């Protein structure tokens, strides 16, 4: 079993499962959160007429996501946090995306993923058709969201993380579920 990075947690899953809303709720509860890199990159690429978009250049998009995920991880790990920090996706999410899109994963990425670890318990949100919707940054179908969920589940398990599925519930209840889960670990 890998060593825990005891206060740095991942919230993952397919697109449109409520991760951002959940992170906002955790933030309202006074916890530090790190937003998803993918949406930020998509907005930046659209604004700059860049090609690093999942519907234009999947490899460049994955490369940009990986770099930003590493940068965010390093920034948080250099802070003297004593309270939990929650990431909206992590380094392995980029690799899961690459696997989903049949993009070869370079050895340096695999090495970084083994070096930069998060808490062993990863929170995963299941696909939730009733709340799923597309927007300018989310163009995937719900079926693709299900495939993404499965791919994230596989890659986190392959790297030795324990997955905790967050139930479909009101956002306050989802946040309480996570807070209860982390307090029972301490």
C-alpha cells in the first residue's frame, strides 16, 4: 500500500456528476479546494484561439492538463496546510483521459503519478443522468461520461488508491458524507 499524503484528497468521476458543485460546497465549509484544470485550459484555449481543446487536439489538451495538474500539486504540497485540501481531479485523471482517448501515456507521466501521491482514499462521483448537462466546455455525451467514470475508476485502482463512491444526494449531504469519511480516518 502506498503512503498517504494525509490531507490532499481527490474528487474524481466522469463529467457532469457534480464535482464542481461539491467542491464549491466544501469551500463554503471553509475547506481549501483546487479547481479542475481541464475547464480552465478549455476557457484559455478558446479565448486565445488555441488548439489545446479536446475536440481539436486531444494530445495537446492532455499535455496541458498534465502540466497544470503537476503545478497545482506542487503548489499545494509546498504550503504548510494542516487542514484537508480537495482537488477537482488529479494527475491520474489526465492519464485516465489519455487511456480513454487511446493516447499513449509516456513513462515520465507514469513516474510522476507514482511520485506525486494523494491521500489513499479517493472520492469518486458516479454518473448522474438527472443532473448531467452540456455547456461550452463540456461537449461529451452522457454515454461518454459513463465511460470516463469507468476509466477513472480503473486507473485509480491500478495505482493502489481506495475509491469511496459518493452517493447521489443533495450537495450538502454529499459534502457531509465526505467530511464524515475523512474525520473517521483521523
